[in-house]
């Protein structure tokens, strides 16, 4: 899903990797929230980074990181992107940018917290400003249509069944991502 193409006008970049399409659905929902807040946004699949992609990240006001949780951590593709960002670290090119993160896994827990903490650490290494969800947990824990059903405050946690991404993650997780996108957009200057 593309919302904008001119790197100079993109305010928020959703930089993600998705192995099977479920994390991409979360990225798209988050981007819809940013767009609904009347901010320009671009989803950027980090599995094929180009110089244009790096320029887009450098010029954005906010970067929201996204990765599936595999074996209790971010995917290898996302970690490769994170390590390649060290060129930006040397110059502190992303200092004071808004940062956030999201993850998706098959199980309800899946150690998603570990993946989000990896993203927080990445953002802190870059001297970025992390934004949490600002949401209370759902009053009906685990209910698929409830926003923040997994109760995360640090970033979006989504759960997807082993079915096509058009079917899962459920509506509540996508709503959580959309709301988080609106919150990220509200933090921009």
C-alpha cells in the first residue's frame, strides 16, 4: 500500500518486514491511521532497501518500525535493516525523530515484548523519541474485535492465526494499529 511517493513530503515512514503478509496488514492499518490524521505516510518494506528508501527515512519526521516476532525476537530481515542503519547512527541522522513499533506473531504472547524492546533499543541508539500506544488494555481481554486486546502499552502487538493475511490478524488488532498511527501523527510538529 502506497500513500505518497515524494520522499521530501513524507512525514511518517512505516519501515517493516513481513514474512507472510500478516505484519504488512498491521503496517497498512497503522498507515491508514496516520493518513486519517491528515499526515503523509509511506509503508516501506525493508527487505529490499534502496538509496531512495534510506533518503525517505532520513527526511521523515517519524519512523515506525515493524517486524514479525520469530523465535522470540525480530526477524532476521528486520535485524539486517537495523544493523544497516548504523550509518545513520554515526551521524545521528535520526536524532529527535518520533519512533514507534509493532509486531505480530502466531501465538497470543510469542514473546512479542522482546521484539518491541529490541525496537525501543534501536530507537534509543538513534536518539529517537519513542511513543507508546497511549491505550488502556481492552476490558474484554483477548476478544478479537477489541482494541488493544493483548494489553500492550509499549507498541502494537498483533496476533495472527495460520491463515491468509486477508483473514487474520483480527479487527481489534488492526484497530489498535490504526489508533496507534493516529497517535504517532499527533506527535508531529
